[in-house]
């Protein structure tokens, strides 16, 4: 296995708005990965999909790197 799980990067993404429909498309792709934890910004849609025992909401200060990557992706896709 090694340390690849610790490597930074985007594993998968879904392009769209922040609706449940967009997140559902992403969730269908990742739900079978058997992840032990899901870290999010706590957006209300996620609670409809992610089991609360495996869902951890992080403060925005801990999501800065992710938000920067998201902004760069949006910038280059427009």
C-alpha cells in the first residue's frame, strides 16, 4: 500500500452546482470506496448521503487548500 493515501491531490470531482443532484452523481462514484471518514464543509446536502458516524465537518480554515484547488479548477474550466 505505501503512503499514496497521504499524497495530496484530487481523487475525483463532479462539475455542477451545489445541489443534491450534483452531489448524488459524485456520491454514486465514491460510496462504495468504504471510506472510514468523509471530511466536508458541512453543506446541508451532504447529510442526506453521508452517514453521520463517518461524516466530520471541518472549519473553513482547515479547508483552505481544497478551496484553492477548487477555485483553480473553476478558473480553468470557464
